[in-house]
C-alpha cells in the first residue's frame, strides 16, 4: 500500500477496514520504482524525460515558442486536465496563468467542452509542470519510507511542499502506499515481474497535495476498467473522457451523476488475462477521470492519499485481496435469499396482508413481506399508524406462523417538532446528545418525510446504543425480523439545514467535484456539520456504512440471529453489515438491462447481497416487462419486488394467469437452486468470492467476455441468459469455449467461443451448466424454511473426460458465526471415471433429515449396462441426449456415498 499523508487531526480513522494480522513480506511478484528523475510522460509506448523548469514565471519568447512546440507533441489521449473547475470558460490567458498548455481539441465533439469534462481538455499539463522530488529514501522492515519535496507552489491554495511517502509490501499480493505530510518530480511505477505490465505509473502527470485538493494520475495497462461505484453505466467503464464523481447522493439512478454510494476501487484487466486492483482509502468528495490513453486521474478534496494495489493475478483473486482489506461480507440468514415483496402505498396493513394471502393461495413462493414509510404514524421512525395499520402486529404474527418474515423501513431523520415528552426517540436523543450539530454546536435541523428532522450521528458509540434502545422498544410492539435503512446518504429536502450553512472553504472548496447540484450540501447536510469523529465534509459518504453497522449490531442483540439489513447508501466494508438494493429505478426495459451491471459491480465491491427493484420502482410496468424482470430477478442474489405509491400493484398475483404462472415458475426455480446460492454466499463470506459473477472472471483470457453485461454466472457453473428486450421469443447468448449443457434438459452445445441464438418463450429464462460442475438442487416450496428440508437432486455436467466437481455448505441457516464455531456441514461432490463420490469433509450439524433422492449426469456418452449405489445395483434411465438419471436413492446427506456405472 502506498500512501501520501498529511498529518491532520481531522484524518478519518477506518479501523474496521484494516486487518489485524501482521503483514507478510511480498514475494517477487511486482517491482516498485521510486522515480528520482523528472516526470516521465508516456506517449504510447515511448517514455520521454523532460527537465523541470525552476519557476512558473518569466518565460521568454523563445521559451514560450519551445513550450508551444512541446505542448503540440503531447497526444490528445495523454492530456491531463489542468483546469478541471466547473462553470468556468477556460481561456488561453487563464490556462497559461497556471503555466499549462492551451490547445483547443481537434475533435469536433469536444469543441463545446473547452474545460475537458467528458471531452479532450484544452488546458493540460506540460511535461515540466512543477511536482515533487524524492529527496531521501530508507528501507524499513516492510518496504521503504521517503521524503518528497518541491520548491514551487502550484495554483491551488495551501499547497504543501514537503510530504512523507511510505511503501509497505503487506502480503504476497498486496502493496500499500501512504503519502503524508512530513516536516523535482516524484513518481511511482509498479510493474508485474512476470509480464512486465505496468500496473501503476504516477509519473504521467504532476502530483498535487494541497489542503483541499489532492490529485494524482496513472497510466492504465488497458481500457478494461471496472468498479468505481456507485454509478449507472455499463459494467465495463467507458475510458473516453469519462468523469465519475463520488459523493453519496439521493437521486434516482441516472447516467453521469453521483449516486447513493462511494467506492473508490477499480479492477483492471491486463493483456493476456491477468488482472489487478486499486483502492484509494478516502471518504471525501472526489472525481475519477478516465481518458483513452488509457489513464486515470484521482482528484479528491480532503483526507490523505492512502492506496492499495492488489496483484491478483486473476480477477477473482483481486476481489479476494480487496475484501481481505475492507472486510468479508456477512453470511446472510437463510430467508434473506428468498423472494421479498414490498410496495410504497399499501396504505393499510390489511391490504398488505391480503397480498400475502393471495400469494399463498396461488402457491407462489414468498419469504418476506415489507412495508415502506406508509406504515408509520406521520412518517416518524419507531411508530406505526394505529388506525390504518392497526393489524400490523397481527400480520407479523401470521407471517411467523407461516415461516415468513417481516422487514420495515427506517429513515435516519428523526422528527424534531413533536411536543416535548410525546416522542421518545427525539427527546431521548437530545438528552444523550446523539444528533449531528451545526457549525455553531446546535442540533442541525433538516427536512425529510416527517417534516423538520434531526440526524443521528452514527460515528458516535452513544448513538449506536440509542438506536438499539429505540429498535428494542419498537420490536416489543411489532416483532420485525430485519431492517431496511433508506435515505441515509443522508438525504435532506433542503440544502444544508433550516439555518443554511456558513460561507467558508469547507462549504465552497477551491475545487468542487462534479456532484449533482454543484454544492457539497445539495440535498444533504452542511459540510461544516459536526460529528463525533470529524466534520461532515470528511464523513458524509460514510453515513450509510455507519448506520448499517449500528443496525446490524442492534439486530444481533434483539433477535439473537444473523442480522438482515438492506441499505441504500454504501461505502467499502458495507458487506460486513448489510446488503444493498440499486435504488429507485424505473419500470423501463433499459433499467432491466442496467440492473445486471449494478449487480455485478457490487459483487466486485464486496457487497454480494444485491439486487434491483423487480419490475421497477417508479412508473407502471407492462406485463411482459414484469415477467422478464421476475425471471432475471430470480437470479439476483437479493430478490425483491417493490413499487411506488399511486402505481398499480405489480406483485405476481396482479397479472394475468399466463404471466402469473411464468413468474411462479421463475421463483420456484430460484427456490430449487437455494443450496447452490447458499453455498456461494458461504464462499463469499469465508473467501471473498463473488456470487453473481461476470463471465470474464471465469474466462479471463477470452477478451470477448470483457464487456458482457447481458449475461452472468452464479459462481463458476451456472450461466444465466435473460431476455432484456420486448416482443421477442429468443435471445442471443455468448458461450465461452467449451462444453455447455441446457440446465433443464441436459442437451449439450460445444462452443468455440461464440454467440448462439436460444429459444426464450415468455415462460422461460435460459440457464446452462458449465462442463465439469456438480450442483445440488432441492424440491422447491412456498418458503425456504420448507424448501431447505426437501430431498436433494444432484446434477452433474460432465467434461469430455467424464469429470466434474461441486460442493455444498449447510448449517441451521440463522445462527451467528456457524463457520467460525464449526457448526456446519461441508460436502464435496466429485465425478471421475464413471464414479460419483460424496465426501463429507466436515459434519458438526445434524443433517440426517436431508436425503439425496435423485442424481442426474449430463454427458454420459454411452448407455450403462449397470449402475451401482454404494456397491448395490440400482435402477436407472438413460436418454438419447446422453443424460443418465438415478432415482429413489434415499441416501443420507451426512454420510459418504458412491454412485457408479459401467
């Protein structure tokens, strides 16, 4: 890890994101170069060293002419923006006052964007722009420590001239760099030793380190960049002058704006299929600029430069290494993986209850019923409307009697206008001083659904205890099972507060990233607001993470089971405490498509429990869209149907018999695959694996997979190809090279790495099994509590050599830390040379109530003459499409067994 650090008492501490184990020395995987020379500017593959000038003033005519000549030699793709401020028409005079190059871009498409945002910059750094020199360097036990200095201040105020850089080889696959304040140009180059690929090269543009402006750039090894959430975009980011802003914001998903969460992490693919990752540990507002060199610029307005490089070398390993730093995702409680149903606008508890009963009557699976803010009394937290929702406790009791669960929404804004003594959450919050203060130390008042509100400061442990007390008191009235925390960017219907915000450099910094609204306080709190750990300027994007941590902790104490929390705002480490839904989407086909990229991105970010509102939140979906969305949503790791107030119902019971049946089939399919999904979440929790997985993770040498975001995998084995367009009964799917089997029939297709047309009538979503895999499935039922006790069906998709492997993790589904306390069963299934073996590697949970009743083998090339189960003859069937099926097995899951054929 490399970090540039300024010693600042307001530095935010991220104690939950750092491992406690001692770092290990790095193996010879990368070489790290600290450049003592001036900036090396990369023009395609050539490196040109230019001597820095000693002053920003006094350039004579000859020097000016020379400067212009040097500027023209810089290719457009390698021009780094020297005037990134928004709202400024950049002129030649303004640009050259910064001692930068000014050349209007040649591309007509850039002519209207002279400032360079989402276009080629007209004002850009020359190779000799003043930057830092490395003036000393010393070895340490884990790496190196050096001092950086520069003689010339840049154009940003409070420019810092002396810095300390610390490089730590923390593990075999993790490099950390920290740059901070200590008492010409410095550069850092990281190369992969095995291939020579340059993973990081900060010499391509000058380093800035001012009080409220930190900037550094790096070349990229390719144009294949992923992550950098939360944004609505394709899974593969566009590097053609694309600026991604990070600053948590309440806004329906749209392109080219900052959304609910902030995740300064990217994964980059290299030539040949290797991958690496980069994580900037910084919570301040920032811009990340991608340009086609390819190169990337980080531009943040606070904190320090503290970053990690994860060496992979495959993309899955990169995510494992990232999650090792930020924290492994929690193992979800079993019912979290069922079908959830919600809407804003049930209006009464009886109407919500009626939907639940209709779902049961139609035999449609449902594990969880939710309520949005309409259940509350005047939208106030920890209350329910005693007239319209009088039967809410009875509904929850009925849900529990049917092995179903209840989740309700909570917003952080606490009503501040109730008569004293009538609203305990606010009165007690004032008494304990849990609310965020304004710059003058008064309780900051904003406005959300209940009207004027105060905001809990979740950076304070006192607030966590107050939050728990409120939840416990409400749980005694309505025994909820999980929490939905919304509006936690935090959202505000005002800009700042009822009293406005001070006029200073925190509210109006020298550089403001491209946040929606143009101000840090736009529809949120004042940047100058005071929290326990720091000012809101530093803490803003951490709000959702801290509320999730408080909520998960409280739920553990209240229900004594794994906590279920879904949060809208997120930050690195969030997966330890909550899942995420992708926000207030629309009922449009485009939103159906973009949900896949969102789901895949959050799996990269260590938050695998993620999904979009099925059928869309706002607007009313056409029936076909809702069917197709339910089919795709059945393969979201988190599956919830949710829609907005004043919209027609969109739960499965609201549609025609044909549509309702198609939705039911999709949900039963999901429930049948619960053992697969549950095992994948185990591997996410223990190893940092993805659950919903991009194809490129399994086929990193196949460049055709790099941009695919219309298909995805569950784990390594199950390929999902949904219909994303209206009025079609087929879909084109890409099949990487190898043997694939239709999940439903066992028919095989051998692909050379090609796109193939697939039949897709309205009642079908295409699924294919990858050769070499074994998956356990179950007979589905109306809830996962019932489904999870049903007999298993093992499906083996054989490779050409007849081999396959798979596994199953099993526990009681709800106890905390079952893996950590050895209260689980883990089984490996393998097939080789016509023999399936089930090997119980760990069995500390009574699993004898589950049996294996059916085994299917896809790709058995010849009809067997005999099948043996534990050396005893068994009946079987064999179909012409090379599918062998052995039924009525009655095998105990907790005991080893074999199935063989000859």
